[in-house]
């Protein structure tokens, strides 16, 4: 029976010879044309009124990276710096001030620790700024304070709910495991600031990483803790499932050098090759480009040309009639996560695989 979630992968797998270098002459005009299409067709927002939800300030999401103020300040600082404008320090200062918003243990009713709106996202934004600006934008005291809040929140929740894991979290009452809202990206951020953790807290993080590894079901993870995966209908997305959880185990491998974490990451890649030609569109959250980024991640971890080949095949599939006619219509056509903006990032990274990384989610910092 045909899958409702993914197209059948009819590509031959890696033949064993070195993957052909990307055809820059063909790819660059394609990327440029896509960018020009976005600029041409994306309707101007007309200021705050054009934003979804209007322009009303929401104090609860001021420190949110992907859905709030922290992301605005971080991107503003990067854009100002790229344009050579001296006042990039102004949004940086605003970003730093938001660390105080994250301080209360439960500053968000929906869950204060996940990636999109919580403390993990704020740390992720700081990591992006550090990578792009070449400096740590938060003080050591600020970083330690946020990490301690994440740890204490996770410990309290795990004890209160009697979970068999040292650290656990929920978002809107659901104990997610995946990268978008769940345990994996929270642990990934703690590992990204590993040197700021006390040895006892480092051990709690490793115990939680290993617990999550034990939740694997046939190279995949359910969206939430305790679920059983239905193989014919499983989610193989960056947001929920192996393509996103792979980044935690990549970071765990880079920090510890333990082979079991790399092996887990490789299994994520094998499942993604089988079920990653997603019908939800071209994007990076739950689309084909997000799947293909796993191969670019594995190439950087292993140097194996097989993963370049696989990423190239997924890129090729994006321009087939099968994909164009069979994929779901998008609501946010030009957005970074669902739409073509993230796809452009992937196609560009395919031209420079030694530097490729999932947008705003690096494990190599």
C-alpha cells in the first residue's frame, strides 16, 4: 500500500564510486532563481500589522528564538553586521537582556525549556551568534544560569511525574522527544554548553541521552514518550523522528567520541534514505530538504561520499513531476522551516558540503 507520508524511494543507492561534484553551473542559477522568486512573490508585511497575530507584544515569548523576540534581535544583529553597520551592538544588547526573562523556572505556562520558545532556543540563538560573530555574546554567568534552570526544571518534572529518566520536559502537556519541541534538542543545547556544566550535571545529561537512545524503535523515535510507532504511518521528520534526533547523537558523538552515538546517527540516516522523500513539501521542518540535511550531517561526521550521493538524489527529486504533483500544498510557501527558504539553504549547502549544516541548528560550534 502506498504510504500517505512519503514517496517511494526508487533511486539506486550509492554505487561505491566517489559521488560526482555538484554541477555549480546548473545549481547556482536555480538557487538564484528561487531566491528571486521569493523576493518577487512574497507579499510585503507592511510592518507589524502584516505579521500573523498582529503587532501586539507578547511578554511571554520575548525570549523565544524561533517564534519571538530573541530571534528578531539575533537576526537583526547578524544582518547589521553583514551590512557593515556599526549599530549591530544594539540588537545584541537587547538579546542579552532577554536572559533575565528565562530566569524563572516556569516563565512559560506551555513549557519553558523547548527549542521554539523556551530556554533551549535562547541558548541555540546564542550559539548561532557565537558562530557568526566569532565571540560569546552571553557572559559565563548568564550561560550557567540558563543551563542550571534547564537542568532543575527537567529534574523537578522527572521526579514529579515519576519518569525513568533524570531529565524530562513537556510542552503543552506533551512529553515530546523530537527536535522541534522535545527532549532531544534540549539535551543537544546542554551538550553544546557542556563545559559550563558541573560534573554531576554532565552525568545527568549523559544518562538522559542514553535513555533517549534506548527509546529507539526500528531506527526511529515516536513523537512523544511512551508511544508505539506504527511502521506504515510513522513520522520521519526533522521535527518529529529520526531526522531531527540525529543531531543530538551527532553532538553526543562530537563531545564524547563514543562510537555508539555515531552508530545511532548512521541508523537515522538509513531510515531517512528509505522514508525521507516526504509528501509534506520541500522544506526543512517536515519536508525533503530537512531529510536530506541528515546526509550532509553524516558526510561531515564520516567523510563518506555515500552521503553526498544521497543528498544529491533527494535534491534531484525536488524537481521531479512526481514530487510537484504529489506533494502537499504549502501554507507558508516562502518560510524558512516549511517553505522554499529552507530549501534554498539546503541547495546552497549541497554546493559546499564540508561547511553544510541545518539552518540555525549547528552541532559543530
